[in-house]
C-alpha cells in the first residue's frame, strides 16, 4: 500500500513539473516576444524621429566661397524643415580630401552630412592617394551646378568656337586653369586633343587667378566658371568662346554654344551635392532630401542664391550618382592627356 502511495506521489510530482516547465517556457516566449516588439517599435521610432539633434553640413572648401555661402544660407531654414537646427561647418585641406576622409569616421544615421562633387569622386582619386571611395557615401540631393567656359583675351580675336577651331590648327593653346589636374584642366585637355591640336596648361592656385591671367594677357585663354567670368564679359575684358556642357549657356549675359553642339562630349559640369554616410537608413535620407528640396524652393533662399550668382539645380540622389559615375569615365580618359 505504501509503495502505491509513493508511486502516485511521484507521478503527480512529474505531471506538475511538466506543467510548470511548459508554463515557464510559455511565459519566457511571451516575454521575449514582448521584448522584440518593444525593440522593433523603438528602432522604428528612432528611424522616424531622425534627426534627434542638430544637423551639420560640412563644406570641405574655402570659407567665403560659393559652397560656403550657400551652406550658410540654407542653415537659416533648417529648423522649420527638420525640427532641429541646421548648422554650417568648414573643414579645409587638400581640395576637400581632408574633410571627406575624416567623414569616414561617422556612423550610418549620423547627424553630420558633407558637400561633394565630381571633383571629389571622379578627379581627386586619379590625382591623389585619397582614402575614401564614392561607395562610402550616399548622395542625397544636388544643390547647385556651375558650367565651365573657355574664355579668351580679346587681343586674340577669338570670340566663338569657329574662330577657336581655326586657331587650334596652327597654334599651341596656352590656357590658364585652377590647378593642372582639375576639372578645368581635364576638359580643355580633352577638347583640344580631340580637335587634333596641342595645348599647354598653365596652372594657377585658384579660379580667380586663372581668369585674371587671361584678362591681363599673361595667357591667351582660361577655363573657369561662367558665373565668375560674367563681370569681365560684360566689361569686354574677356571673350566667352564655348561652354563645357551639353546645352547652351543662355542667361542675361551669355548666349553661348556648348561643346556638344560641335560633336564633343568633353564636359563635366561642376556640381555641389549633399552626401550622407553609407548605410544610413533610407527614411533618414528621404527626410533630408525633402527638407533640402523645400529649402531650395523657398523664395527667400532663391533670392539669396541669385544674389551670389548660383544656379540652383536640385537633382535627386540617383541623378547625382549617375552623373558622377559618368564623370569618372570621362576623367579617367582625359587624365591620360595631361600626363
């Protein structure tokens, strides 16, 4: 009898243990599920709430330049678009390479962004040992574009592509550019070479200096930003010859043919785009794109941009990527001409 009682007690104990284990497992599963739900909600909320602090756009080029000016102009409208302050900063050195390299320390979803362009990703890697790659960045939006033009000292008598074409047949084209391996240098090297002529690049430390060299007659030609040359064109101190673009340059000063009008693809328009760190959530990229797009549409901002001579050109991130990819191919080709 005692033996039966002990056996029954053991059976009851085993059953209770099994039910207790199941209950504990079910509770653990529910707890883990609740934990996952909370974490998922927190992650979702984090994405939706970006930015959670002030956003900074770094300009890797000169203080007081066009990019710096537009960066500071945009910062005035950040709060109303992002709910956080939009700050402008500058990190200088090596034509932008220092800032772009330092930016690699930022994690995805960082509140720091940076300017870049075709020079940063298509040209710099061919001429210097840079530590960054285009794939390290996500293009968000382009802010402005600037067309380069070939200009001539009036004493040359060159005032159109046709007269330049005739000049190239019998003369070495002595041309001033901002640096010897810049966008300006590569474009004129590509154009003159493909025209069957010869050239000599005269390198200057800055676009202003290169233009002044042509105005003074130190050299015959200069390649520089069309916006920079406007006042000299209006005063007759420089003749615009052709635009390095795939469309005519037409505004209140220019009515200028482009190189593609004559069958040459030797152009790389200068762009200034905003980039985020690779790996950033698409929701954050989209939010930044929309905020900056709204700022670029703001009438007050557009008035400021016009006053400093900017051509606001809000390309999407994908359009920026496609354009820089095409510039990489061109730059690699043209760089062989200046070696």
